[in-house]
C-alpha cells in the first residue's frame, strides 16, 4: 500500500515487532495512536498536514495492523500505554506530543497521567474515557466474541463493514477508510485477534486514571464529532472541563471517525499543541 507521504517500517521494540508510519524530518515528535478496530491508516489524511511541521509516527498498536502481539502479551489499553513508553525508548526520544482516537484516546490519558514526563502535550479525539465505554457497537461485538473468532473472512468482513460505515458523517470518505481498516482482520487468524481485543475492552482503566486528569500540566486539546452517537460529546466536554487549560473543539459535521471526517480540524489541534508545548518548554 502506497502511503501519501513518508514511509512504513517495522522496528524491534522490547523484543516485539512494531509497525510504524513515519513522515517528516524535523521538528518535535508527534505520536499518533488509533483505536479499535483500526490501524495506523486512520491518520491517512492527517499525517500529510503535519509532516512539514513535525516528525510524525503513526503506530500500529500491539495486535493491530502490522504489529504482532504473541499470546500472553497484554493488549488492553494500559498495556498499550506501557508499550508506547517502550516505543519512545526504542526511538531514542524523551518526549512526544501524543494524539489518540477512540481506544487511543484512552491510551493517551493513561500515558499522560502515569508518565507525564514523556508527554509534551496531548490531543484526545472522540476518545474512550471515564465509564462511558465500551460503546454500544463494541459492546455488541464483545458479547459476540465466541462467534466472531470463528467467522470465516467473508462473514467477518461483512460484520465489520456494517458496523463501521454508520460512524462516518462524510460517506464519500468512508469507503477507502473502511477498506484500510478491515483488510488486516481478513488475514488468517483475524477473527481470533479481534476477539482478543474485544475481550480486553474495559473501562476500569480510564476510571482508574480519571482522578488524576485534573493534575495534568501539559497542553491538551479535546476534539469531538458532535454527531458521535457512540462516545457522546458530553464526554469530551467533561474531559476539557476537568483537564486544566484544555481546549474543547466541537466538530459539527463529524461523527465518531473525526480523523477521517475532518482531518483538517484534527491536524490543526495537533499543531496547536505542538506550538503550545514548544512555548511551554521555552518558558522553563
């Protein structure tokens, strides 16, 4: 698959292969974290808007896309946050601006509250938080995991496409995005891998870190599609209210997949955090 800018590569991180999309040769590091059931291509139209201003790394989380997660490896969002610390170490980077969508938004909250010294700034886009998830669609799939893990690829593809298409406001953008999201799950063992992720979806992780969100001191932007019927906008408003200095950007013409519906709005939010983080570093 030819990406619009940059290159993809697989590197060793703590003894496990991690698949990355990298773009940009200068500036601060921006780490982009997808959710379920997507992969690094969630940021297809965001990365081209960032790579001239930052060094961008869009990662496949453990067990997604091209990043393996052998049996016994945790794939819950706390484990994913810990794996991002390992990734930063492998890249030789002390800090990054971290942007996360959906489950990646929960991963971003965990990383920011447990390792604030590694997070220069954060962007949360329609992210899981508090006790507001698993969202209805994921909850239904989670209940069906014993069936999903045994589905043949054509049946699994139909389930995923049917579940994902309604989560876009701009249906003209949805087709190509869904193709990219679904493809890895159609490989051998895809249903079993997806079922494993669904079983790990638990709000205990975001509820655990929620009391620490008001202590965050880095720049934070919260971006939310107002048409999101899964992670409803009130959760984004609450995040922005409880995180000191956070800015809330509602997006009237976006559904859950705001990185696809309005990549321009999300990229602008990331660049604002990059600017604010740079100014904060200069003040120290």
